């Protein structure tokens, strides 16, 4: 729903500040 989409979009904004080597850690956030 809306909350999930908002969480993903904010997560993508966070990804902009993370190096690619931390992508697995970033994705792990969305598993919970």
C-alpha cells in the first residue's frame, strides 16, 4: 500500500548515500 511505497522511496533516497558495497545490508532492511 501507500506506506510500503513511501518506505521504498525513502529507502531509495538513503541508497543514494550508501556505497554499492553496502547494497546487501540496505536490502536486508526491507526484509523486516
